[in-house]
C-alpha cells in the first residue's frame, strides 16, 4: 500500500504543478501536449481522471498521519 500511496503522491504533485502553470501562465500543458499536438482528447481526460483518483488515494496519507500522532 505504501508504494501505491507514493505513486499517487507523485501524480498529485505533477497535477499540482500543472494547475500552478495554468494559474500563473494561463497555459494548460496537458491539453497542449495531448489535444493540440497529438489530437487525442481521451488521453488528456484520462490523465485528469488518474490525477483525481490519486488525489483521493492521498486522503489515506492524511488519515495515516493523523492516526500516528
């Protein structure tokens, strides 16, 4: 389970960086790479879904941290 949470954390961090780029530069790198260059909208949507699921998985990290105190 620990490796799943670490992998999910990596995806969540990448997602946060993407949101930071959108907020600062108004540039969506995921849409640029997968929709504009490769013309594969489904792949961009799949990436958003994976990052969202990883965020939900990371809720477990929060609760494990609270329980260990």
